[in-house]
């Protein structure tokens, strides 16, 4: 027969994100207990005290706290760069992609300060470039079906060491920190060891501060 502790453990193990919030004291134990009580009562088929569930949650987090959330720190001297005024458009993938790419590279002169990135997915193609180049992109894809379009984005790039991709959770720490600050990610890409996060331009300063604090090990998030 199951008991309160076993049922609480089961619920928390199925919600690791919630466990992290509890470990970092970013959420109140009693508030979590209130949410779990109906589920625990259903599992036990009887009424239980809120304090009993709270105690079970505390026991679980104490055991989990004995193991660090992450066993590594970010590498030192990482290069962080930003760029604003970015235009993004995505359209349905067609056989005309080669002609579109050729036209884009013909129209957009990739000199200093220019940016052009083309991501080919299974069903869609996404183009990222300077906002001022929007007219050239629209001209090149005028016969295509546009699925999404965003103006005035910005991106933050981090040049990682090559070993980075073998470290579990390293990108998650970045995306989680941004989520905690209510900053949405419009697009996320890794190219070799470079990570690119596209966000709304209004969020650039805040996002840069979050990522900088995290990478320089000034934040525990």
C-alpha cells in the first residue's frame, strides 16, 4: 500500500522543473502542497492534512539537495555578442529554394555589418537578415507562402568551446534563466559551437544581462 511520501515523490519526480524551483527556494512549499493534496488524497482514497504533504515535500527536496543541480561551471572568457534590427521571415519549403538563395546573395551585399542566415527545415525555410534588407527578401519570396514574419528582432550569440555540446543541460540553463525573467525566445540555433538566440528587440538589454550574469557564474539560476 502506498503512503503520502511515495505519492509525493512520484508527483515531484514527474515534474523536475518544479523540483528545481523548490530547491532554489523560488516557490513556497505550502503552495506546492496545496496543489498536490487533491492528487495525494485520490491516491490514498482518504482525506489528509496539508502539513503532512508539506513535510513529505521537504523530505524529498532535502534528499535531492544533497546532489548539485549541475556539476560544472560555464567556461571562462566566453565571447558574447549582440545585434539588433533583425528581420525574420519563414515560408513553406519548395523546390525554388536554390533560386531564392541565389537571388538573396545577389541582392544583399555581405559587407561589414551585414547579416544573412538561411535555415532550411523539413517543411519551412527561415531567413534572418538586417531589417533594412526586408525589401530584398520580400522580393525574392514574393511567390512563396509565408508562414511567419517578425520585424525588429535582436540576437545574442555565445561562442562556446567545442566540448560544450557534450555537456547535458548547458543550453537549458540559458533558456531556463530567460524564462524565469519572462523573456520569450523567438528562435534558437546552434551552428557548430556558436549559439544564437533571437529575441524581441525590446528584451535585448534584459536578456543580455541575464545571460552575462549566468555565464560569468554570478547567477545560480
